[in-house]
C-alpha cells in the first residue's frame, strides 16, 4: 500500500497493512534544509524543498503544508505577523478587531491574491506534481471559532458571547465564510484539507459554549467541503477533548485527535463506534527531548491502545523545530514493527 491507499483504507473502516504514520512536520522541516521557520513560511521554494526533505527522511503518510498555518487567514484579512530571525515560529501581532466596529470592513480574502494564501496553493501544486497520488498533501483551514478568537482576542470573544451575542454571530459568519473560500481553493488544487480548532478544548472553552458557538459553524464547514468533493475532513484540536467528544462526533468530521493526555482507549472506542477515525498523539515534549527509549516505549503504548480494530492513525501533533531527526526516525522504525496488522 502507498500512503494514500493506507489512509483511504482507514477511513473506510478496513485494516491497512500498518497503522498510518502522520506526524505534523512543518517548522521541523525547515531544520532539515538548514532554514529558519520564518524563511520557509515565506517561500514556496523553501516550503517545497523542506516537505520533500521530510518525506525522504521519514516517509510520513501525509505531507503538511505551511509553517504558521494558524496565522494565514488572519494575516490575509489584514493582521500583522512577526517573523523572527531564529528558530521561533512566526507570531500574530495582536487582535485585528480591537474595536468591534472594524468587523464591517472585513470580507473573506481571495486565496489567489491575499497574504500568503497564494504561496500555500503554489507550494501544494508543486508538491503534488512530485508525489502525485503516492502521499496526500494536506493544508489547514483555521476553524471558525479559533479564527474568531484570533481576530478579536479570546477573552474579549468570550465576554462578547454574553454581552453582545449578535456581534459574535456576525463574526462567526465571517470566519466561516473565510474557511469556505480558502478550503474551496485548496480542494480545487488537489489538496486535502484539515480544520484546526486550537481554542475549543476544555477548560479553555466550556462544553456548553463549544456546543452553541463552535460546533454549528464547524459542521457547516465540513458539509461544505464534502459538497466540494472532499469526503473526509479531519477536525484537529489539542488538549483533552473527551468532555466534548459527544458533540465532536456530530460535527461530520472523519478524524478526531486524542491528544497525548487523553484516555486514548476510551476515546478510540467511542469514536470508532461512530465510524470516526482517531489520531493518537505522542507527547511533543518527549518527542523533542527524549530519551529515545522512553519515546519509543510511549509510541508502542499508543499503538497498542489505538490499533485494534483499525480506524486509527499515529500522530505527533506539530513536531517541534529543534527535534533531533533521530528521535522522529526512531518512532518511524518503531511503528513499522508495532503498527503492522
């Protein structure tokens, strides 16, 4: 099986030859070509080179476009991003909507023209031309609630939810439209699309607020991507999402993340019963710092908990920039053995 076939089998509920290996290699890929994350984040040439280096080195079952993917839509809407010279990743500089009245001036950006969205489309096309259908090339759309929190500021957005719910509804209409337009362009370029919602896991957001604020636009976005020709959309969030898993399973997402602190076996059982794939993540701090023996032991535990019955992929979250390549390579070798069906 190649990587595309392996992931298709998992989504269909069939057993692949082994558990898919899906580390999220973005800023770490810059290390492999001797570049900083900021250099790769602003150059399609460097991004393609970095992703091909990661593919050659680790043979992941998915390539991950971008570096600071969580900044792209906000930047395209007009927010400022700081690009550090060293190993740090680019950082969003303050909320764009410090004043609510500014919302009226915003409209969904054009992926072919605005910010670095065209860079992602270009790099994706070039990667697809090299790897063809052997391995999926994945891009990220920031989820509607998370983008709203970036634009307004998280604490201000939560206060607005109580004090000015009409403003929050209007903001979520905008952020959902942003995701629809960007996702449409990515799918039209032959890329797979994941939705990243980094601000939804308790205790950051209560289950009640998740259900009323974040879940409806997520479901709308996933349904729209299905109409655009993408049958399977992962919904990605770190943290322990078990308290909201019941709602997550109604979103229409095809894959959900059981982060390293979650009860993986319990999470997987509930997800599989709903026909949803689970991605089990290893602790990124352990991945970066080791020791390798402990890292590989953790990888084996994750595989043993998630592998039975299929509908499972092994993940890492975002691989830290300075992770020694030998650490990730060791996990890949471990999975080759422990992940076989």
